[in-house]
C-alpha cells in the first residue's frame, strides 16, 4: 500500500471526510485529495499530526507495505505536541504558577492586620486575618475544580517536530538560567528578612512595624520566587526530558497524591500564620 492508499483507508476507518481531515491537519481539502491520489506528501508537522490522529507510526505511513503487513502495523504510542499546543501549555503553566503564588501570599497577608494596626482590638485584627486566609482557600479551591486544558502534556509520552524541539531546547537554555537565579534570589530574601529582623532588634530593642513588614515581604517574595521558578522549570523538563519524567510524574499527578500534597502545604502555612497570630496576641 502506498501513502495515499493508507491515508484513504485510515480516513474511511475514522469516518472522516476530506474536509474534516483537512481541518484537523490545517490543510485544504484539495491538498488531502492530492495526497490520497499519490501526488505528493504532507510536510513534517502534518505527518506528525496524522500519525497522532490515526495512532500509527511514521514508518507505517511513509513506507510502502504489502496489504497483509499494513493490517498488523502497530500504533506509535504518544501524543504529538504541536508548536501551538506546547506554547499554550507553557503560557498556562506560567499563569497557574502566578495564581498559586498569589494565593499563598493571601495566607501570609493574614499577618498584616496585626502588623499595621497593633493598637486595634485583637478580635478585629483576627477577623481581617480570617478574610485573607479565606481568600487564599477560595482561590485554591477554585483552581482545584478548574479543567486542565492540556491533560495530555503531563500524562502521555510526547513527540515533537524536530525543528521546533531544537528551538524549544535553545529557548530553555536561556530561560533556565533566569529561573535558577530567581530561585537563588528567593533564598537571599529569606536571609535578608532575618538580617533586617536582627538589625532592627539591635537598634530598637524590639521588632518594629517596619521590620515586621520588611520581613513578611521578604518571606512572601521568596515563596513566590520558588513557586514560579520551580513550576516553569518543571514544565520545560516535562517537555524536553519526557521519557525520564513521565513515570514519576504520573504517580504524583494521581488525585490522592495531589490532594495530600495540597493539604499538607495548606496545613503548614495555616499553622505558621496561627502561631504568628498567637504570638502577636501574647498568648505564646
């Protein structure tokens, strides 16, 4: 069977018209007709889409095979990640990392009422803290119930157009340095927070509002830097080192593991805020 015969056979098996197939591979109906009539081949990116769409290998599509061999050709496992899908996935990951960082900042913001209004009734400050915590929890819950627009990218083996894959590697080579420096900057903010606390304690003999605000801003900023840098590096490594990461990623993306991780992180942040509030209220 020639490529055109195989394409015609696979299209009929999927009950697709030439127009429907053309739409799926971003081509014209006339182009599909020419391919089926043996008048040329699709470009590489469209061949990869056809391979993913019909779940057959590229070798099967391109090599002429006797009919009996064609019937038993094994399908190539994996999902074809086009340029548009891959860039969309990276943009979605970036937005998600920013949202998670903002929700975590809401938890740390629970300390603000006690810092900014030290002479206001403690119950009123506690109410303000509850509002911050509720906002963070509401945001986290809303994200948990959102539908993932790119489920295949983290759950299936991926294959790419070779030229785009090389472009993606070069892009990550530049961005990875920035993410690593951002991660290191997060650690520097932690040390900076401790330094300001010690400095103001030595000068004033106690923590001042300014020192507490600076320390809180530094700690919150460090958490945001870590979440963003780790999220983006993880996304690129899923794409570029897919065979290495897919097995381990699958385990931790099961709902039970994700729920457990989220609960533990949430408990840790809430305990931290609760201890701070109790300390401010002179209970500890």
